[in-house]
């Protein structure tokens, strides 16, 4: 059976550098036989978590909010691997992607955690800075998330020095995105 890979493309800028790398990763993963879904939070209506604690209390849905997370929850549960792509915004991930991650909460309830834990994951953070230390807070967030969810980290890439839209397409980071997908394939 083909590995299901869910790409969370967290940039609000279509065709930007993190999108370019996400598409390159997706193309390579598909060549390796994976089934790939790409979800761009910026293209959807995703509200922040309200910390209401009413998870799973309405019509059997994970969250009481009626927004596009209801489309994403099944993809998250079906995925064998979740790959996060984000631009670096003020030393963190994009607000669009962070809103999605905050809404993982219903899937982390005690009786649901077995289904949601144990996945594989990877993280590609893209920014203009050439200083890798600038990426550390975003990477620490990812590390904490994967540790909490008991996900197997399959790689972290800090794609430095990418400012101009389209710069990724002409950079060494394209090969890095391809390499990150090389180990994917049939389970």
C-alpha cells in the first residue's frame, strides 16, 4: 500500500519559495509511489482554537467550529507522514500554519491519540536570513510538537538566504527538497 503523505504548505504567498519547495518535495514523493495531499491553510477558512474544551461534542466532529479544519481532520488521520512547509516569520512559523497546528488539539484527546500518534514527519522552514540561528525558535516548535505527538522526525531543513519570490527554484534547496523525499515510498 502506498504511503500517504500530507503536505501542509503554510505560506500565504502562492508560488513563493516555501510553496516551490513543497511542490518539488511532492513531485519526488509521488515518483517514489506515495499518495500526496497538499493542503494550503491560506486557501481555507481556519479559525484559531478557542480553548473551549468542547472537542468531539457536536455531531461527532473533532471541533465545534464549522470551518475548513473539518476538511483537514480526515487527511490528518489518514496520513502516514505529515510534512510542514513554512516561511520564517519573526523567528516562527506562519500564522496560517500555526492556526492549523493549534487545531490538532481534538486529535490529541486521550481516546483519539492512538490514531494520531506514531506518524512520520518532516519540516522545511524557508527564510531570507542567512543566519541559521534565526530558524531555531521555529525548529524548536516543530521538535516539541513531534515529541509530544510521538511522531518520527524524518528531517528538518532550514532553507536560508531565500528572499525574492522565485529564488528557491534556482537554489540548492530544490535538490535538498528532492533528497528529503528520497526515502519515501512503499511501506
